C-alpha cells in the first residue's frame, strides 16, 4: 500500500483527539507534585506522613478502578463512549479538587480524576492502535505518549507560572498565608478545565473504532471508517482480515479464555511489561520531585524550575521515540531503556552516597528521563495496544493497565519507606537492579511486532506455546 493512499490528515485528527486523554492523564498525574508544598500546609498534613502519602497516591486507587472497568466497558460499549466518560470525569475532578476547603473531599475528587486516568490510559492507545495502518501504528500510538508528556510539561509550566516567588526566609506559616498557600494550588488544578472540556466536545466528532465495529458485525460503519482512512481497497482488505480473526470467536467471551495456553503467555508478557514500566522507578522523579531535588540541595523555588527542565527533556526525547519506534523496533528500544536506566540509576545512587549535590544530580536525572522518554514510556503502551487478540483486546488491555496502576501505587507508596530505610542512594540502587531484571525478561520473552498488522501479530502470537 502506497503512503499516498492513506488520509494522514484524518488519521492525525483522530489520533490527536483521542490522545487528549493522554494529555489530561499527564497533566492530572503531575500537577499535584507542584501543588504539594502548598496544599499540605493548607490541609495541615505536613506532620502526617500517612495522609501525605494518601494525598499523593489516592488518584492511583481511582486509576486501578478505571483500568478494571475499562476492559468491560470497551468490549461492551466500544472505545468512544468510555473516552467521553473519561473526559467528563477529568472535568469534574479538575473543578472539584481546586474548589474544596477540606481534605476528605479533596481526596474524593482526586479519586474521580484517577478514574478518568484509568479509563483514558487504557482506551486512548487502544483506539489509536485500532485505527492506524500497520506500517505507521507505532508512530501513531506514540502520539498518545507524546500528549502525556506534553500534559506533564504543561502542568509543570503551569505550576511554575502560577506559583509566586518564595523568599528563602519564608517559613511554613508565611507560605501558608501567601497567595500560593491560599489560591495558587487551586489554580494549578483548575488549569486542567480547559483541555478537559475541549476533549469532551471533540470526542463527539470521532467515529467508533473500526475493529470494535467489526467485532459487533457492523460492516457498513466499519468499512466506512476504513475507507476514510485508506480508500475502498484498503477497507475491503482490512475488514476481511478482521473477519478472519473473529470468525472462530463466536458467542460470548469468557474470562477463562485468558488462561488458554495460546493466550496466557501473551497476557503475562503484557502484565510484566506494565509492572516494569512503573517499577523502573522514573515516575518517582515526577511524583516526589520535592524530595528528590531537596535531597540534592535545591530549594522549593529551584525545584519548580528544575521539573520544567526535566519535563522539556521528556518531551524532546518522546519525539525521538516517535522517529525510531517503527524503524528500530519495539524490542530494541525496550532493551536500550532497561539497561540504560540500570546504569544511570547505579551512578545516581553513587552520587547520593558520596553526597554530590546540585547539578550532577540534575544532570543524571535528565539523562534518566531522556532514556525513559525514548524507550519504556512510549513503547510499553505501543506493545500493550498491539499484542492482544482483537476479541480479547479490551479485557486483556484492561488487565495490563490494571497491573500498571497497581505497580504505580506500590511504587509511590513504598518510595518514602525505601527512602527512609535505605536512603536515596540505596533506593536508586534497588531500581537499578529491577531494570537489570527487566532487561533479561524483555530479551528472552518479547517478540518484535513492528510493521505487522494487529491480525498478523495475533496469528503469530497465538502460535506461542
């Protein structure tokens, strides 16, 4: 199929709209890090580590629930309607989190936002994978990771722009009584309202996934969407390929099918990769930026600026991933990310151990983020969105995403404990060891999937025993 046969303008529009779920995922996920020094004072939890941890990790409980629900709703109602629901939840959460005056409703609105993240993190890459031609699927699915990174950077810039300068002489009471302590943290959360409302409105203009339409045997609508993407010949060929993989799968899907010898190894690969993307440890830098940079000798004001630097690097190297995912391949990039982070974490742990403060730590953090951004961050989502069979994709993707958020919760919850027991250096050495284990798993278990249609991947992986 020649490149000119594809309507890339239409494809890009569909991908960007659905990937707004990724943008909101990134913004909602990181905005709390910048607001953290201020809302903790406002809610008087600075001396209550359990409540501090709960504030940071509560959204992850919503993420887990959203991931569980996403598979069921995606297989029953399609990909579009649940994404509309996610957009609505993001809107409610953004408004409510900044509006409340008490800690309990603050947590409730964070849970609502987490539910939106759980849905969007599963469904946005799944939708893009199901509309994109095989040859370009990696690049298009990587758009979702790009929007996550842009959302992260947008939150970091918003936090820095909204927060007024904090004199070094200020104590907690002065910070609490300042504009930052009373209103600034609220506007950090309210900044999410504009993209959330825009996402909700634009989702009405995109069609349902052609692969879901094929699954429910709506041939006319499926071929209509495929024709708009690649022309009539492409539509006929793609629909025939979808029918071939769905033909044997009649009747109601049962969860027991996931334990079949042809399916279970694929599901295990997905679950392990999802865990590894979180347990490689990079998100600690985003969630606990205050602790990471304070331990390296930076002030709160410096911390807010430093996380903009890390967010910018995250964005730049996500573009690198988009350029290489369909040429280098998924497996090679995943291997590079695993071993690269293992080395950087080993050195970063040494920097903390020998008490190197300031720019050496910042430089190592930047290198770690660059490696992650061009490998494990986007490529994990690409692999998860394409390795599962069409008929089971919603449920299997849901299980993998559920695993990812459980892993994220464990990571976020255990970091303060590890940091207290082992120190920053010991904690990063633990993450280095995990990356080494991830490298060997990927090398031994993950096949290459670049350039193959979803149906071709399904047929190849179904031969695994």
